């Protein structure tokens, strides 16, 4: 059962001793990409409450231990105090998959029927596991909840959708969660959104284990720092620059398999609160003639794992223009066609090669060649040898 999500405002942590002067100096050298105006307390409360409602809105339950001859009507009668939106009973496994009106009803049903008995059979009632939950990260901080829904909705029906906000400022942390009704919808969304440009940013999309997602884990402890100076490789200088208020427990620059710098770094802090204060101090910080852009990573994975995931995601993003899969060779293309179609494809540039057009394989369907007919043409109509087919 999902735990409560606090909507009280967290007071900022006290900076480490001696950090106040460094923080003030850093603030003077900051030039963040996007400065968001302060929000009034009522707006902050509304945003946090929306996230809480959506986080708790897991309305699908799984009932185990049902009698082997249980009927669908019997399950409906068992849950007669609730509004069922969907019910499927698997008699062979003694299970029922039920979708209720909302998460509150699901929590109440679990509390009422878990470890209760039906015809002397003890029931197990819990939230259904889901494999269709995505975290979409590196969103513009100014992106609204409505805009986020418009971004993820085209791929299928949504079960839950919410941005994660700072409990101090109420501003978006630049990532959100989208849970789909079906896994294939989530897979389409991940394939299409991963590496997609959105403003000046490139989206990163990760699968999320809903069972491991708790209110505390909604807030990331990892930061991604990009817009580093060209060729920047001094990881200790970066660590010092982002230690003005709190010292990171992990700080590493990204390198590709070829050993080349990828232009960003990942840092991890001891707590999410420390990461948030470090992000506020470091976003737009001047370093080596550049102004750093500091964003939150998706929550959950530790810094080392997140670094590897972002390196892989960046490679996918760079390949978006080429397609997510390697481009097939001519031989692979020909093998996917029938013999006649392959021959026509090869003959096309020969038939039209003297017309002054661009040489190479053309995908325009060529004029039918008599060499492919039976009986063959009496004279050669192209430079391809004509041979009579052998009939067996």
C-alpha cells in the first residue's frame, strides 16, 4: 500500500560551516538558463497535493487464494461496497484482477479483505504489480502539468501522470512519472520520447519499478551537470565547484567507450535535500568560461548506475536521426525482397542511368523489364543478361 506523501514545506538545510561566503560568491557568478518566479504558498500546496493524489492513485488490486470454482459474480458480490471498473477471474490460478474507482477504494479493499476468508480459503489482496511506469527526465523546469500530460498522452491511455515538485519552492524538478494502462503503450512512449529534443533539452526516459517507488524516493539525490567547458576533464575542480553548500558522495565525468569525454557529469549527494540545495546553487554557475546547467536525474538509481544509463541514453539520442537501429546494408535489403523485386531494384539505375539523374539505388518503382517476363524478350533491353527460365 502506498504510504502518505507529506505536503508540508521543508525548511532549507543549514549549509556546511564556512560555506556561506562561498555560496554568496557563487550566486554572483550564476547565470541560470531559466529563472522561475517565486510561488505563493497556496499554489505550492495545490501542486504538492496533486502529486500526492496521483502517486496514491493505484487502483488495481490482485486477489489470490480464491476457490477453484469461484465465479465472476462471486467476486463482484465480495466487493459490492466498491465501484468496479474491471474484473477478470482466473479460475485455474485462483486469482482475480480488479480495477476499482480510485486508489482510496483500492487501499480500503486491501485493508478489509487481505487475510480474510472466502469459503474457508484465506485471501491475499494487494496492489497489482505494474510494468508500464516510466520516468521522463530532463524536462524544462517551466513545463506545466498540462503540458506534461500532452507530451505523454498520445501513446496510450494513462493510469497516472504527475510531475515532481520541490517541497520548498513548488517548482518542477524537471522530471515526472507516466503510468500507462498497457505495457506496449509505455514501450512506444519510451521509444519515441527517449532522446527527443524539447526546447534546449534532450529527454531521458527510464523504466521505473512501481513497487520500489516510495514518497521519499520521488526526490532524486543525483544531479546531471552539462554545458561544461569544451574538453573539460578536471573532475576535482567540478567537485569543488559543486561543494559550496554540500559535498557530493559521488562525482564523475562521462566518458564513452572510445574514451572520449561526453560533455556532462553526474553527482550524487547524501540526501535529496542536499541535492536540491546544491542544484539551486550550481545551476548557471560560471566555470572555465561556461555557465553550467545543473538538472535533477531520475530518482532511484545511485550515481554510478545513473551515469551509465545517461551515457547509453545520450548514444540513443545521437542516433535518433539515423533511426534507433543500425541502418540495414544493401544485402539485407535485397534479402528481404523477393528475387524479382530484387532484380528490378538493381536494374533501375541501369535503365535510367543515362538520364542525368543521381546514380545509385532508387526506391521509385521501375518500369517493368521484359527480362523478368516468361517467355523472355527476343532482344536485350538492358545490360543485364537475359536467360530463358528452365521449367521443371
